[in-house]
C-alpha cells in the first residue's frame, strides 16, 4: 500500500494486464469518497475539463483519480486507426483494473468509489459499474455515450446521473434511450446552451456543481 497522507497530487502507476497506466491521485483530508475519471477519446489524465471538475470535487472532500486509459503507444495507434476509442469492453477492463488497484492500495482509507465518465468514457464507466456492483456507489456521465454500454445498462445498480448539453441533440436522444433501459436510480440533467464539450461560458461549472451534488449524496461527505 502507498502512503497518501499528504494532501497533494500524487503521480501513480497502475498495472493493467501487461501494461502500466499513468494517473494523478488527489486525496483531500477527511475524504469520504473517491471518484475515478474515465476520459473520452483523444484525452488523458491532463484533460483540462476533467481537472476542473476534479478540483471542485476535491474542495467537497472527495478524492479524485485522473488516469490514462491508453498507454502512449496505444494512443498513437488510436490516433491513426481509432481502434481503441470505441472498444468499450477494452476500456472498461482498464477501468476495472484501476478500480481493483484503488481498492487494494487505499484499503485503509475506506473510500466509497464513484465513476465520472466523459463521452465514450461514459459508456465504459457504465460497463465497468455493471461488473463492479459491490464497489461502485455512483456514476456521473458528462456528454457521455451510455448507449455504447449496450447489454450492461440494465445491470448497473449504482445511482447514475447523465449530464448532456442542451445543444447536443443527438447525444440527448442517446442518453434518453439508454436511461429507459436502466433499472437503477437515474437522472438526466440538460445544461442549456451547452454543446458536446461544454466549452461555453459557465456550462462546465454547472457540470461540476451537478457532479459534486451527486457524489456528495451517494458517496457521503463529512
């Protein structure tokens, strides 16, 4: 186990099958939950949007882990071929390995786990949540593709919040259809004026506010 007593951002290395994934772990003092960020294609642990949301969660006494789903070599291949970005089962397996790593490394912290997925990462988060029903207590999807979770949707037990931009019309419909197949607690929040990446003024702040409220409710907060 690693000593994460200092309230700073820790670079971590997470083993997954035959590769190692890089991550950034931040555990605030008196944290009650840990949120694993599952980014979309072409993104990484350095995603400015995810780091913004993570910062808001940290201030609410929630720990965060931003990590790379792909190795640098895999990322180069995916940029040419797109062979990994829509392989949701593969991405979910990386998330499950990371979840297991967190459970082992942070066993003394007793942190409730949640997933924050973006774009295709939203689909991967739901597939993993369907398989990690005992560990995962909450899911938030930002501009996600829950439709890509397919047959896993009815198996998800964690309360799930779906956040979609008001101007991201195709993805709104995808989220509505996916929601109709889920049996857990679900909620759809449409952020007015936002497009897929929530680049418009104040829209990402609204995503962070909604995510914080959801995770504080279901992961607990001191």
